[in-house]
């Protein structure tokens, strides 16, 4: 083979490898279903570190029957599936589709979920320390979730959830813990943040238009250029916030007289 031909083949291979879905997953949907059919709670289907990228695993019940720790789920479709209670730590979830999926009390630690689709997902009670930048969490149920820094357990420093430019419109974050979260330009229009812990959150440019922030804790948070037009600030803690003078629509928020600065 000539040098030119060799480099031509090499370039073609590199192009093919870079294409979405070019690398075949280790298992097919039918094979995964077969493993789940034989699985039990005591002996779940072994999908640890398996390459499942790009395949359709929608509307499947994985509860108590699957071990997906560290699996490659990039570009996979888990819409409508039930992953509640599973340990999904260290999985690869870039651009994953989890729309309408159930992830109640699920653990998602050390994960990059940039541009993931979690619209209408049920994430109640979940423990998430992940990068969710530009993800779609519109209308998601995130009640009582634990996405903030665990100040009692920091062997690797203050690991926190990142929600930069994330779509959280209409999401329900009632009672959720997002302390110290990174939320630059997050869109929380119409979201329910009643009783949410946003202590020391970095909310630069975040949009809280029409959001319910009643009794939420935003103390010591960074709020420069954030938007609070028509937000409900009944009992909201805003002590020692940074960038108050740059908050847009603050005077147009509801119950500002009941906020605690």
C-alpha cells in the first residue's frame, strides 16, 4: 500500500469512528431484555461497563434487575424507562434521552450529562453530582432531590451539580437541596422552588421569571444579572446576596416586602 493510500484509509476510519452510532454497542435491545428476563434482585443483569451507546432502551423496567454502573449510555434512548433506585455512578450519559423516565432515589455521581434530555423525568429524592449543562429538565419533578454539596463528606473537595444554561422551565424543585450549585443562565421560568436550598448558589444571569421562590434559601448566593420579574418572594431568604443591585425585575416581584434581605 502506498503512503497516500495508507493515509487515505486512516482518514476514512477516523471519520467513521467519529460519526454518531458508528461504533456498535456490545448488546442489542433484545439481548438486554433477555438478560433482564433472567435477572433477579439478588442476581441482577450484569451491564457494568457495557457499551450500550446509541441503542433504544425505552420503556423498560430496570428496577432491582440491572447493574449499569459505569456503562456507556451515550446517545441511548431510555425515554419512559424506570431506573429508580439504581446506582448509575460513573456512567457515560452525554446526550442521553431520559425524557419521561423514572429516576426516583437514583444515584448519579461523577457524570457528564451535557445536553441530556430529562424533560418530564421523575427525579424525586435523587442524588446527583453531575454536569448537566445545557440539559433539558423542563417540567421535571425534582422534589426533595439532593444535588448540593455534602459539607460533611468532601474527600475530593466541593463536588457540586452544574446546571449552566440548563432548561428548568416548569420544573418542580420543592424542598430540593441545590446548595452551592452552578446555575449560570439557567432558565427557571415558572419553576416551583418553594423551600429549595440554593445557599451560596452561583446563579449569575439565571431566569426566575414567574417562579415560586417562597421560603427558598438564596442566602450568600451570586445573583448578578438574574431575572426575578413576577417571582414569588414570600419568605425567601436573600441575606448577604451578591449582585443585588444588578437583579432585573426585583421590584416587580411578588411579596418582595416579605422577603428577608
